């Protein structure tokens, strides 16, 4: 019985720190980047962004001169993310910060509105 209880406690601890458990707490930062000259610049920026502790996903587009970064606000801030890019010599203009839970709520609201009623 004690072994079963210990296993349950360990499993509970593992689940509480898994990325899926905190997905709703993530935020998305979207910002414009000035000063990129090629797709290699975008690749370099992305490489630096994914090294920031707390960043879970980074997408950088040279064509759109924009970055989209998902991060855990308990582990990093939007200011840290922006500073990382600016220290590389680029100019950054933030567009928006969205909580992952707000984004999912807006998506389901849109789906409800766009689903035809028969």
C-alpha cells in the first residue's frame, strides 16, 4: 500500500511540472524586427530566442520581418525576449502579447460563430 501511495505521489509531481500542465499559462509575443538582411539573420535570431530560458517556441520570418515567440511568463518576460534580439543589433517593435488561454478561447468562440446551424 505504501508503495502504491508513493507511486501516485511521484506521478502527480511529474504531471504537475509537465509542459502540457502549464500550456494555458503560456503567452505569445509577436513583434516586428528591423535590420534583418537575409533568412540567415532570421535563423540566427531564432537560435538565440530558443536559448532563452522559458521560451517554448520561436518563429522568425525574414519575409514578414516578424517574430512570434511562445513563452512561460513564470520563467521569463517579454522584456527579456526583446532585449535578446536588441542585443544582437536589431530594432524591435512589439505588436502584442496574448495569453495562450485567451487565444484558445477566441478560437473556440470563432468556431462557434462560423459553424453553420442546421
